[in-house]
């Protein structure tokens, strides 16, 4: 299982790189000022960083309890990504609608585009992260 320190590194690296892509890309895509999308991006990243940490710890613990290992198959990686994003959508739509003074429907549509970006980004980021920072052999096969 990943350590607390590793989870902090994972979450911060994930969000910093995502923001570097998100802010200019979303400003151009949605026709919003970069400053407003920066606020949305930073607020979303803060919420997502906390959610990322909590969700990943819980997901790993559930895997360890249910499977005896935190190794992820491709199907588990897909499930992990979708479950993470679903939780984030529920938290972010009201904030986006309020800050940009748009309807919940408009915020939902905007968030769908953002989720698509983060689904793809998160999927590939986690594969690369696991290759750069692999689990120690004993940590990946420990039983509950």
C-alpha cells in the first residue's frame, strides 16, 4: 500500500500538472477569462486534492481488504477513475455555477467537458506515476 508521504506527492503532482493544462485550455474552450478559470481551477484543484487523498486511501484499503492486494487491473483502474470523478462532480457543480453566475445545467455541461479532460488525464497520469514510483513488492502482496 502507498505511504502517506507518497499519497501527498501523488496528489500534489497530479493537481499541479493538471492546472498547468486546465487553466489556459478551459479559458480558450469556454470563452471565459483566464483569471476566472484560474479561480475555478485552483478551487477545484484544492477540493480535488483533498478528495484525491481521501478517495485513494479508501480505495486502496478496500482493495486490500477485498482482494488482499492493492494491485490494480485495467478494469479496476477504469472503475477507480470513474468513481473518483463522480464524487468530484457532485462537489464541484454548485461551486462552478455560483462563481461563474451560470445555471446548474450550464455548470453541468461545463463540468462534463472538464470531467472528460480529467478522466483521460487521470487515467494516464496514474499509469505513468505507478511506473515512476512503483510499489515495493511486499506492499503490493500483503494480505489483510
